[in-house]
C-alpha cells in the first residue's frame, strides 16, 4: 500500500448549535418572575491546519469524515448551553481545498495557516432574549442552527526547493537517492516512479535544501496526458528546477527533443515556471563514450529561454552520472547557490499566519412554481428557526425580523403577490405585502393573515 497520497476527499460536518430554552421563573415570594430560558451553545467549527508533521493525505483516503461537537441546549434560570469543541484537522503544508466544481477555496502554503472548512451552527436564543416592553412573557425560543456540512476535494502540491523534471526513466530517482537519504523505487523500465519523493540534501558547508523527484512527464502533460496535471502540480512551488535529459535515451528521443518538449510543457502548464532558476543536466554520462559527451554551456551565455533551435548544438549546463558520481558534487553545489539566491530574493517572512474564512452569505429569492417562492440563505433560515411559530407573538416576531432583513422587499422585487406561498427552510407561510408588525394589541393584527 502506498504511503503517499496527494489527492483525497474530506467530508466536513460542523457541530449543530444547541436549542434555546423556554422557561419561566418560578420561585416563592417572586411575583411575575418572567422568562428565564437560557441560550444554546454554538456548535464546534472544523478547521484545516497546515503542519510540517504531515507529509501526505493518506489519513483521508479511508477515513474522510471529520466533525465538530454539537453545542449544548439552554436551560432554565438563564443557564446557557456549553459551546461545542472545535476540531483542528492537520494537513500537510501545500494542501489546497476545492469544491466539487473545481473552485479553489484555500491554499495552505505555510505551517500554521488555517481554513474554516465548516462553521459551527449558532446556538438558539432562549425566551429570555425575546423579552421586550410589548412582549412581557414570550413563549418561544430559537432552535439551534445546523452546522455546515460539505464534501471537499483536497490536493497536495509539494513544497520543495528543487524539482527534478524529466522524461520517464531518465534517472531522477537514482539521482535523488545519490544526493540525499531518499530511497525511491529504482528500475530499468519507464514510469517506475508513480508518486513524488522528497529528499534533503546537505552540502559540505552545512547548507540544506529539499529536492522533489517528480514522476516522469510526457508530451501532452500540460493537457493531462499521462497524469500530467497530477505530476506538474508538484513543480509549481519549487524555487529552482533541474531539467534532466537522458544523453543515451533508450526511448529513441534525442536530448534536444527531450529538452524542447519539457520546456514547452512547463510553459503551457504555468508560464511563470520558465522564469524560475533552472539547470539543464545531461544524465547517464556513463552510458556514453567520453568523446560523444556534449560540451557543457557557459552559464552566462546559455540562452535557456530560447532553448535549442536545431541550428545550434544542444549544450546542457552540467553532465552527470549518478552511478559513477561524475558531476554530482558540482550539481549539488550549483543547486545550493541557486536555492540560496532564490531564498534571498524572497520577501522576508513576518511570521504571519493566514486564516481563511468563508465570505458572509446573504440570501436569494427563487421562484419554484406558480405563486410559490423559496428564500435561500443562512441569514433568512436563521430568522425562522423558532421552536414554535404557531403562536401569534412568535409569528409576528418572525414577520418583523424578515422585514428588517429585507426579505419582504426581495420577494416583491422577485414578483411575489399577496397570497403567494413562501418557503424558508422548514417553514412555509402565505405572504402578504406590507403586513403590519404585531404590537401586542389584537386590533393590530390583519384579519386575512393565515
């Protein structure tokens, strides 16, 4: 079983809010004690938190469900329910979350970055919260709000200093095993590597940097051929690139053509990849006669953006053999210099932790049939979440609250007429425009309201 997984799904269910309580104060020698129902507790949130202690999305492959605790219910004597505990879900640094339609919701690129994947439901207010001059003994309370629930697609893009890019079987795995302690699978057939590997390289002067062995790319990878998108994703965060070209290709593709295809695929997938520092390295020098080895390029004069044109000789920056060790010290040193320059050019981190939160949602009105409308949105659904809307005072409180939110105005704009049926969450009612809010006097109620 593979220990590395870079794509997975997660099902998030935040905790439900607790219900508010309906209670009246009843004590000896206390006349007209009034309402004292407490509020329900908020449900627990679900956070994704980037950490360096995770290197794979493997924990989500067989166990995708994550949930926060529910909030406690309110009680008498204004006792509020306990808040549900938040759940922090650790994910590797470099994890992105997408909706089913492909929309990127967050990109956790630094350790400590966090994203609110599921917001806990708000606790319902107890009847003590509805006490007013016109409402002296409210007999209704709010139900707890449901916690957010959704499936997300997670994908991991490795964060490495250097990415090794090349055709299948050009020697990337052998190279990373030579310069680091990584032990990828090595064999003499194409596509031996089906998942990225990370290795840590330490130079003689104690400089360290990470190198990613990216599975082999083929022509058309930018369009997804050969799992191209899955592999190319891991290159996007690298500070420097090594374009590895096989000098004695068993596939029959010349070094010039390998280089042309690889540069073309990188540019078509993400154009700014061609602006990254990179080395073009000829591999498997031990398989080529010394007199047939290509001359290496002078770094200052090698036009890497243009690439070989067919009229000029292909000249890599370095020629190496991972088997004999030829050119390996020079490669390690050159990469250390490139990485150091790239790190120096980056703006210095101020230690800020990024917190991603969903934007607040409003509501919308949808026509679902002739004379029938639905109001969709958490803010409107929250307004109707009462434990009992059959009483006059609860129904009129609800009406006034929807009016203050602008629901009446939105319904009129959508074409609703007096007598039309309106659905909000689990509540359905007959709507009348400009219905006056109940003030406590029976004469203020409209006779035709149902």
